[in-house]
C-alpha cells in the first residue's frame, strides 16, 4: 500500500513537471512569435522609410544616396509640412505676371551673396513665364535679405535660395505658377544654371524658391518633367563654389550651409 502511494506521488510529480515544461515551451513559443512579429514590423518600417526617402528627397545625381537626396531638395517643402508645423508667414507679393511680359526678352542684373557680386542673365525667350515671375520678384525686392537655406555637396552641387521665411518654408499661396519650361532633355544642369524649385510631380507649383547649380549636375526628371531653367550666372560663380567649400552645418552632403548665406540684393533690368 505504501509503495502504491509513493508511486502515485511520483506520477503526480512527473505530471506536474511535464505540465510545467509544457507551459515553459508554450511561453517560449509565444515569446519567439512576438519577437518575430516585432522584427518583421521593424523591417517593414525600415523598408518603408527607405522607399519614402527614395521618392521624396532632392532630384539628383549618379549615386544612390544622391538620387534619394534629389527627390526632396528641389521640391517645395510647403507640400510636406505637417499640420503642427509653424505656418508659412504672410508675405506681400505682386501678382504672378502674364508670360507676355518677358516673352522674347533677356534680363540682366546682379545678385549679391554675403557681400560678393554675381552677374545674372534671365532668358525670357526660353522661359517666359518663369522670367516674368522672377522679374516681378526682384522688382518687388522680395529676395533682398532672404537666405540660401540648403546646400548639397559632392557630385550633386546645388545651392537653394528664396524661401519665404529663410528656413525652407514653402511658397505663399498667392504666388504659385507653371508649367515647367526649358528643362534640359538630358537632365543635365550645367554649372551656373539658375532654375526654379517646385513640388514633386507638380509642374504648376513653382513660386519663390530657386537654385544655383555650381558644378555640372544631373537631376532626374519626375512625372512633371525637369526643372524650369531661368538663366545662368554670368560672373562670380566662384563665389558660390567658395561658399559651398565650407560644407553643411551638420557635415552631411545635404543640409543648411555651415556658413550662413544671405542674398543682400538682387536686381534685374
């Protein structure tokens, strides 16, 4: 009888041990499943972020990083500002002029960056709407005192200027125009090119932001085409190149210039 009781206790003990092991295995299985799900979600998020950056960053050059950069930089950040972001300040601008104002005309003038002069030529024969809008902005002194808020370095070489608030905020609602004009068919923007920034895939979203190419740069087109080439820097491009040598504030190949860059004045006639 005692032996039978001892056997029964042993059986209960083994059953309890088996149950404990089973519970442990089930807990381990659930933990592995949870870890796998977390890992899978993390991979999806990383891939999604990579695709998003690929589609939305500055339209650029040969390297993968620069092509990704390219999808965001020449675009107008107004289209991507979150609702909680600081609203674009109200700026008084002239109405967008009719392209006939500049059709068949060439405007020449000067832009001063950090106290150093650059010669400028704007071609209304090839980009009449862009030239008319740019002339209206310079005549109204809009660019005087504005900053150049973005610099890209390396084989993709662009200085972007003309933000409404100097920190990359987009256009004022009453001054947007299009379509894209005079974009290079081969997507190559020679050193000295002055072109307009715009929203991705939106050829009618140009406003006040423009960019200066300080080294030959390839900028892939999107569904709206390329970027409106207004004209060129005729003298003083070395001023831009020298400012670019300081690089960006954070040391990356795309960001705010380390040396603050301001447009002292911009005139066309």
